[in-house]
């Protein structure tokens, strides 16, 4: 089942802390970049959220770390996918 959540930038960090789990799939669209991957680890430090992803690509399959706070203003959409659900998180900067 696909559901949609519309958040402002300030709400995204808390939403990730409360809802994201390891081994789920995450697709991040920010600026002009698209990153699909599997969540290996979520590091919650102070106000930072650092997500370690195993990239899912035909050419690139390395492990990367993304500091969500550092790209927060550029995030357009996140897709959080588990075995049972898919949540599309749209960032609306005008809320």
C-alpha cells in the first residue's frame, strides 16, 4: 500500500527518527540527484541523522553515508519502502 506524507523541512528529522528502520529501502531525491538504497544503519546524533545506505544500482553498489541535515534544504522527496508498505514523503518548503 502506498501512502503520502507531506512535511516541512523542520518535521523531517523527527519523522525519520520515529519511523525509519534498518533493512528497509530508501529512495532519496534531492537537488538533481536520485539515490536508491537499502538502509544498513541509522545514526542518531543530537539533531543529526546519518543514514548508511547500500546503493542499489547496476553500476554502483557501494556503501555511503548521508547526513540528512546537510541536504535537508535540497530534499524534494523520499520513498521509504518496507515489505508491506511504501511511504512517499514530500517536502513542502511553503508549509
